């Protein structure tokens, strides 16, 4: 089978032929139909995630079909494989509904091979059932961009006005969900990125502007998806007293110093890490109810490096999705 492998930190992916993996107890062999390209994959290829093992096949937004193994899903069932690949089940976090924080957790496309391949092996307990009315490529961005975005959204509580910094795959899904809930979305993009601002308005944003602009009104919460630490103090200045700034990325450049007055007034800064299976089930139930339109650009698996390059350079509206074929 064809795979796109990260052999060492900082090296471009290599397209290789590999043996078909065999499922063991409780595992399923999944034939990949589509795999989303996440910002985290760029960080993994660039060597910015210290926990990652190499060589590894990235990809944790996998839409595929069970071909063999396990007993939870009959062969032929379409499933989603997301970032959370395995947790210990016995630590204080696993025991309190916070398996996303398990220190022994393994992640798809980071510790175990992911979906930049024609097939992958997954623990069936961590596979997710997918709503039927999304095509394979259209469903892929739901599995991380959608899911992590939704977990961040939970941290925004009942905020009526929400800022989204970085209008890529996660924000374009979350904007639609938030608007369906009657929230008002304020989108912040790179300065001068008219295309992204137009895209944000198409996804329902009430206002779209540059990240260094102040929104037309103070916000209840802001979620940062861009891996840019300087956005943290920037976002703090846009939220009201008691407001919250939520950092949704796994990696960010350093946060510059800022006056304490910007934090004062019971403003909070929190990070969101990983996801639980319950997050997955809850979000996919929302996706079944709210007709989310995911904007995707598909690439054949052989062009995985081009997809990463387009994401890195900010050339995408929405999400890149690899389609392995075969
Ligand atoms: Zn654990
Ligand atoms: Zn991801």
C-alpha cells in the first residue's frame, strides 16, 4: 500500500510502498477514503511536536471503511479515526472524564501511524460513527478541525459574541455551528487577507477584519486557532471583563509580555488539549443536525507535501484533504 511517511523531524514526507498492516485483538484495518490535513501535521513534519515518534505516517482526520478485524463495526462500515488513538484507562484523568489529558495517551499520526496512507490500523474503541449525509472528503475536516473547534467552543460557555483568530479549517466549521446556535461570530485574519475575510462572512461571520484590529464591540470570548503567540494579548484586549481567551492549537510561538491590566477584570486564558471520545460523539451529533458545509480542496496522496505547503503558506480557504484512491 502507498503511504506518505515522515522519516525524520524537518524532512519532507516520502511517498513509500509499505506492507499492508494486520489488525490484532480489538483493532480494525481501515481502508482510507479521505484524510484531512491538519495544522498539527505541519508541526509534526516540521519537528515541532517533541512527543512525536519518527518515522510516522501522519494524518488524524481519517474517513475510511472497516475491512477487517474487531467486532464493534461490521466489515464495510464507514468510520472516522481521529487524533485520540489510545488512553490508559486507569489514571486520574481517564477516571474523571478527561482522557484528553491522559499522560500516556497515544495519538494518531503522531505515536501510531495515521491516515496519509491507503490503509491504517485503529483501536476500534476509539473509532467514531459518522453522519451519513457528508461525503468522504467533506466529512474529513470534521474529525479534528471540527472536533477541536467544538471543544474550544465548549470553553466559551454561553458567550453571545465570539472572536475567532485564524480563519482556516477549524474556524470555518465552528462559525457555522456557532451561527446555528444564534451566537455572533467575529473573524480575525491576517492583515489584508480579503479572501479569508470574505470566506468568513460566507460562513456566517457577523464581522471580519484583520487580527490587529479591534472588533466593533467587545467580545464575550475569543478562540485562537492560528499558531501565533502574539495573538494572545491581542485577543485579551478584545474580550470583556470576565471574558475568556481560548488557545486551540497544540503548538504556538512564544506569547509576548503584556500589561497585567489587559488580564485584570477576571479575564482568563486557557488552552484546549486533544479531545475525548465523548467530544467526538457530541460534535458528530451536532454535525448530523446542523448542515455544516465544509470547504475542501482534495489532493492525491502522492501530493501530500503540496497540501502541507499550501496550508503552511495560508493558500487554502477551508481544509486540504488527501484522497489516497486505490
Ligand atoms: Zn490515562
Ligand atoms: Zn488536528
